[in-house]
C-alpha cells in the first residue's frame, strides 16, 4: 500500500483522514461511548504487550498504557524503534505544555507517514484518556505492523485474513472467517504455528473441546520459540462472546511477521499456479479449436458434393424446389458456418497471441486442420457454389421454355390431326368412276381446293417439326413421345401428299370427259378456302400462348395485336365478297328456277361456316386484349419489384462499402486509446447487427423477384449475390478488426506498454505504410528499415537481418503491425521464463533437484498440484524417495524447451 496525501488541521487535536479501506473500516472504536469493558481489557493487555515487544529493544517498557505515554517520551521512543527513524529532540521540562509538545511531535511523525487520525489530540493523551490512547496505539499498529500486509492486492485486513485462511486451510476443525470468534478455540493459532514449525506442536493431539489448553499452548510456544510475547489471556478470550478484533489482529500480525520468511515459498507457489493456469487455459483453447475445425471441415466435406451435383430435374416444380433448397442453404445453413469460420480464425489468432505473450511455443493444429487448410477448403466450397445458382436459374428458364414449347406442340398437333382426320379415306375414294360429268368436274375442283388447303397446312407441319427439333435440342424429358407423334404426323403428311397426287392423276385422266363446271361454286370455294384458313390462323394466333419478361416485350405483342385488328375491316370486306358469291348463286337459282341440292360440290365450307368462324374471331379479339392487358399488369408489377429491389440494393451496397471504409479508418486511428477504438468498433458492430433487418428485407424482395421469374434488373448494378458477399465480408472484417484490437490490448497490458508508446508505434507504422489502412509494410526491406530508424534504431546489416527473421520468419516481404509491436516489446518486457518457474519449484523443494508429491499437494492448490503430478516424470537419483518428481524437465517442457 502507498501512503496518501496527508491533510492536518491543528487545533490542539488532529483531524486526519486516510483513504485506505482498512483504516476507515477499522476505525470503528466508539468515540462517544465507553469501550466494552471486556474489549478494553483485551486491548489494554494486547497493546501493552505489543508496545513492550518493541520498547524492550531500547531497554525499557510500560506498565500502564494510559499513564506511561502521558509525557510523550516513551511514545516518541516507541515510534523511533518501530520506524528506525529519529524524531525531533523532546522537550526536557515536566510542565503540561512540555508534555503536550512531546505528544504533538509523536503525532506529527505519525501524520508524516500518511496516516490520518480522527479527533485524537495531544491533550487527551496527556490527560490519560484511555479511549483516545488505545485508539492512537491501534492506529500505530495499523500503520507499522499491519498496513504492509497485502496478499493478491487486497487491503491489509483482507490480506492478513486471506494469509491465515490459506495457511490453515488443510487443518481439521479450523475455519478462519474473521478476527474474533474464529480464534476462540485456539486451533487456528496452533495450526499457524504447526504449518510453519511442525516440530513445535503435535497438532494431532489437540482437541476442539479444550480451547483454554489450545490457547495457552499457542501462547507459550509463541513466547518461548518465536519471540512473540503473550498479548492475550486465554480465559478472557474463551469467556467473551466476541473477542476484541483489534487485539486478535495485533497478535496474529506478529505471527505473520515472524513467519515472513516462509512467504517466499508461497510466492513461488503462486508463480507456478499462474504458469500452470496459463497452460491449462491454452490446452483448453487448443481442444476447442480442434473440435470446431473438425466440425467445419466435415460440414464443407458434406456440402461440396451437393453443390457439385448438376444433374437437372425433369420438371419445373423439382427444379424450383432445388432453387428453394439453395436459398435455404444461403440464408439458413451457410451464415452460421461463416461465423464459425471467422470465430475459428479469431480463436486461433488469440491463442497464438496468448502463447507468444506467455513465452510458449506456437500452436500447431493437427494435420489438415491448419487455418490455411480451412481457408483452402472454404475457397473450394465457394468455387463450387459460385455457378450453382446461375445453373439453377438457367435450368429453370430452359424448363419454362420447354413447357411452353411442349404445350404449343400439343396444340398445333391437335389442330393438325383434327384437320387431317378422314382425309386419307377421302383421297382413297374412287367416286369418280360412276360420277356424272358435272360431278367429275365438281370432284376435280374440289380436289384443287383440297390441294390449296393442303399447301396452306404445309407451314403448320413445318412448325410442328421445328418445335419438335427444338424440344430435342433442349433435352425435353418426354422427347420420345414428342418424336413419335411428330414422326406420325410427318409420315401421314407424306402419305397425304402421295394420295393427293394419285387422286389428281386419276381425275386428270377423266377430266377431258367433263366439260362444264359451276364457276360460281368454284369461285366460292377458291375464295372461301384461303379465307377460312386465314381465320383458322387468326384463331390460332389469338389463342397462342406467350412468355415475356419485360414491359417492352409485352408492348411488342400488343403492337402486333393492334396491327392484326387493323386488318379486320379488310378481312370483313373479303368475308362479304365471299358471302356475296353464295348469295349470287342463290339469286341465279331463284331467278332461273334451278333446284339446288344445297351442297357446294367444290368445298365443304358453307356460308354458315364462314359466319360462325368470323363470329369466333371477333369474340377472341377482346379476350386477347384482356389477356395482353393482364400480362401488362404482371410486367408492371415485376417492374415495381425490380425498382423496389434496386432502391434498397442501391442503398445497402454503398452502406456496406462505407462501413468497410469507416472500420478501416478506425483501425488505424491513433487519436484515442485502444479502448476508444474498441468502443467505436463495438458500436459499429452493433449498428451492423441492427442493420441485418434491411438485408433480410432485401432477401425477401429478391425471393419475390425470383418467384416471379425476374432474372435481370437494369435499375441497379447490385445483385443479391453482391450484397450477400459484401455483408459476409463486413461481418468478417468487423469481427477480425475487433479481435486485432483485443490482441493489441492484450499485448499492451501483458508487455507493460503505455498508451503513449503504443500511439507512437502506430504513428510510425502508419507513416511508412504505403497502402493506407492495410496494417502491413509491403516493402519490408525499405519501409520497415525506415520505420525502425524513425524509432531510434541504428541498424547495421547483420542486426537488420536478425530483426527481419523475427518479424518476417517466412520471408514473405510483409511485416504486420502485430509483428512490429511484438518486436518492439519482446526484448525488454518482463515475462515468465522456464528458469523462473524452475527457481520457484526449487524454493518449494527446499533446494532439492526433485520435489515430492507431498510437497506439491501441500504448497499448491489441489487442481494445480494434480496437474503437475500427472505430467512430471519420476526423478531417479541417489537417495531420492519413491515419489520424487523431476520439476526441471517439466519446467523446460512448459516453454517448449528440450534442454536449458
């Protein structure tokens, strides 16, 4: 403990305050009421004996504590003896003011030692005030006998209590919790003596039910062998419900000082415990790293084959399920693994820093589990993953196109097969053999009309074949049935061509036998057939399915539809003209009284057929309008999704980049302390975590876009993959930067670097860092040499080469800031060494070259003792006991040294 500033107000008394806890807590003697009689008696006896233990060195003593200090002379003598310093010369007179002057000199000396007395004045001591006199002596005892007692940076009282607890912990029936009733049975005092001098007391013969005997044994042994005067009375302690705490503390402090030499062993034990604790913690971190690395590598090993599987499904539903599985992998399964990988690197760096700071050899993971191995495995995973989503979307587009083509193929096949139904039978008829001239001519004209119709259908057959070819090229899953149906249609078409030619040949052979033909019927047939075919084509186009991916594409269809509608007036004129021929036939028949059979011999088409199909075309036109407008609405909705996604992506993308740059600026900022940097980085980390909801919302919009089959977006350069990668890099960067600052704090505290020194290191490093915010010196042979020179190093080639082997052992040409800090602190910082640990064990072993199991268990806590016992090898030497252990090789192994 250090003395604090003294504040004294003289007014015939001293108003003194002390900031140390033990002073303010222990100054609990009542200033207004009389002391408890039993406590006063114990304090008189104890304080008197304590004073005499020191005064006898000057050849004197006191009999009555409140009387013998009244003139101040023995009080000044006591202070000189216990402090080893000379006080001012005392006044020789016997008058009251002489006595007050001497007492004031003593009190002034006490104050000069940083002690602050409260309401204790020279007049009260001269007047023999027992309460004030005992309070003054207790203050002296605190300052000169107890204040310097501190175990593990505790206060004096706590330190003394902790010392007693540790020394008596192994003893039965002893439980030291305070400085009053814990000492009433005398066993605690006997245990203290036995712990340090087992030859003076046979502890096994002591009984808890004999407190007076135990106390007297301790008092007698202490006085006879330890030169500790008897300061307490056994009967008073036993018969008092709560013995005086100050009296007990005063007496026990004498034991602490008597056994102070034994504290060297305890210090050595503490050092060993600290070293062993570091090793145990490091081993735990190594086990955790191995476990986490194994789990991560196993996950990568399982995932890569799944991503490498590029076998396409046969249906859209199955492929969309694959896409959903991939989304789950990116949203649910991969992010925790990204965090695990980052945490693994952080744990590895932290472990290496701890090992380096504790002079331990670097950690080498088991084969295949190095950080580089994990990085390579992760790189392989990302390479496989990179094209997987693109492949999925390509396959989905392909299947979408296939479904559309398959449906179109089916529709055209149905129309063609409906048209060809019965045509082969019709062409195979030989009705012309028994027909009349008019009938033959009608059959000839009818066949010509059929040929015209057949030629018109040639385009549909070619379309069917072309669609089948495209389905085959796109690897349609049911290509076999498509090919079979297409082949059947083509074969039938060839057969129809053959039959048509045969029938024409037959009709032409008999054509010269027939001379007349009904021109009006023929003209009707010739005009009705192409018009009917046009209406068939119009109905087919009006019912044709379509796939578009943009407003421009649907607008193109609308334009085409509008152009089609513009042709309807001209088509209506053609319809009226065709129907006019039919009406002309009816007019001629009515005019000349011709009885018609009602059947056009040249065509199966009737005016009713034309009218019905025309009505169908007019009905389909508004339906097509509605279908196109619905698609316009869908494309507009898709456009809104594109803009909605782009609006967020164009904010999130730059935000991520800005945060990356801000984190880089914080990492090299030297304006504040490392703790300030840490607080800033923690705030950035929290802001980033809070920003996650924006990423999730963007993921939702991205999913909506994909569900709507939106595969491009001209409103932004950011894709969801860009955002995902940037987000993962941001999370990794903030975590790594925080870990780097933590390691710098750890290095600073462990190496004893001040904040000013660290700022100076960082300023020099940043000045010569050519790539700003990179935390590396890229040209180690020039920039790093300049940096060292700026720090005051006069470097020769040999010395510089030695330093380079330390900061860049792998000769990479890059010096990191951490390596620079390690170098600046390595050769001057105080660290535990194997020699220090070995020296500590030698103390515990009483200078022997070996240590026994019993000594380890006596001097070390149970956990650390067992750690040593299980790892030390047996010591073999002359006259060594069976349980002798080799602490020398153990100390070397702790620091990775095979031979010291």
